[in-house]
C-alpha cells in the first residue's frame, strides 16, 4: 500500500531555498526592530479556549483549531456540549497571547514595553493559493505609551525593516478610528450602526464607491448620509501634512482637538522622515482596518504588486485592560510575513563552500580541512564536507544548483593530504 507523504491539508513543507528566503526576511526585520529597542518574547502555541473565544479576535475566533481535553474516554455521552470536551486551542494571532503575556508578566517588564513577536499561528481556514492553515506573523507592540510617539516610531521602524529586505515602492496609509466615528456622526449615521457602516466602507478599494453605495443602500442606510460621507472623504483625500489640521477642522467640525493634534503630529513625523529617506505616505480617510479593538490611529503599508496590505496596525488602548483589570495604552504593527516572502525572489541566498573530498581521504583529515576552511571563511559563510562522486563537471553543476558559491578539492597524494586552491562556482567569489 502506497504511503501518502503529503503534509496535512492547508499545511506545507518548505525546501531549503524557501527557508533561506524566510530566514533572510526574519533576520533583516528583527535586526531593524532590535535597533529601535523592541525585545523578542515568546508565547505558547496553545492558549486557554476561553481567552481565544473571548471576543478579542473578531472573525478569527470562528477559525480556532480546538484541542480536546486530556483524559477523555473513547466515547462521550450523546449531546455533550463541545465546550466540555475542549479546554485549549491553537493561537490564531499574536495579539491575543500578548494581552495575556502582559497581564501575567507586567511587573517584570519596563515601561513602556516594546515587544517583538515572530512565530507561527493557526487558522482553520479554507486552504487556497496564498492562504494556509499554518503561517507566520511578525508583530511589534508598544505598551504603556499614551502619545503618538508610538505610532510615529512604529511606522518608521516598519518602513525601515521593509527597506532592509529590499521591498521598495511601498506607501503608508494613515487614518484614525476616532476621526471615522466623528465623520459618520457628522453625516447623520447613528452610533449603533457605525460599525456596520465602516465594515462596508473598508471594502472601498475592492468594490469602489458604486459598490459601497449599493451595499449600504441594501443595508438600509439613507442615500443622503452615504453621499455626505463620500463628499467629505473625497475632499480629504490627498491633503498634505501642513494642511491636514485645517482640512479636518473644516470637514468635521465636531472632531475633538486632540484627534486633530495627534493626526497632525504623526503626519508631520512622516513628512520629516520623508525628507531623510525615500518614503511615500498619505492620509487616507477611507482606511478602517477590520479589527474592532482599535481605538485611535490606524495605518497600513501597501505595495503595487500586492492586493491588500503588506503590513498594518493601530492603537488599541482598551484591549490589554481586559487581562490587566485597568486600561493600558498600547499600539501595534504587524508585518504580513507570508505576503512579503511571496513578493521576494526565490533565488538561492546561500554563501557556501564545498570541501570536495576524494574517496581515499580519511575522515579525520576531511573534517580537519573543513575546520580550517571555516576559520578562513569567517562566520558569514557555510562550509560543508562533500564526498566526490560521479563525473567531476556534473558534480560541480549539482553543487552550484544547491547554492554553493565555491569549492576546495581535497585528495590524498603519496600518503599526504593535498588541499587545492579555492575555486568559484558560477557567479560566486570562491573562498
């Protein structure tokens, strides 16, 4: 009987070339974030099911991989509620575990605390191209900083991290959930219907204004309200940083002064940053972000070759309080790790030397030569011992295909071990 060696549905094996790209992305991003003071933490893959289904995760809570309690009998009585059989679940994001982590460990952490998390998450989603049931997330969060220092710093750090991995041509989009609420109120949208209104508005980049108008009409919203929102949004699109405060004041007179001040400060920071290095940004009054826990500014990074964002986040000043017992200011930014990997080249990124050993070379001599080559090559290059086999030219082609950039031939000659000169493979620089 043939054994099925394929991974579970929605999961995947990653070959060395794939992992090399992913390692490059992770190492580059983490190095930048560490320079900004973010410290790496780790949280368990499993969390209590009550926390995962507490309402913090929005629609993701419908996609939890649930774990049965230990010690269950082979059969359970009919009609037993599922909750009695399940006590844990696989995490579906890194934010919910962070709220528990901070509630459990805040006494041992600095204030503000800059957190960096990188790791796999799991969602029982329907697998399709580019969407998997296990995938990586990369999050930074600043907990305890009430001002927009957090927003400005995280946007700068994340755009620098994306530049470090060679992702260019991105644009930062900026908005504020408080602004959106004031805008909707100004146009007559009742407070109890604003969440529904925003969910449809968030689809603007996919269905256009015509689609938004039609969907809101079907949901029972007054066409005059929709038209008023559309007019104000179009009047605020593309406003430069130095005119943003005045434009917001004219368009939404009821907007709180602190919201105008916060948006102006973040916009000014981005404008100053754009003077020092390439940066495209825009105030986007249509940006909503899907998670319901955002309480202030929200932001995204988009790329012309990718539908949707490659990074996104915002302020969530109420979420950690659910674990801590009192509100705590917090702001976070999540990089779409899998999307970014898909945008990058799959070319080999290894820099490796093959110590090519003839069959009559004793093992102690082979490993000694490899050890010597590692010392000469330095910490940035891999050195592997490879036995000679087959035709020499064909083996060199196989080495090059495997990512080797150079080789050294080791042979035995009249009882003495002879190491040849380092030679390059393909476009490599040899040793």
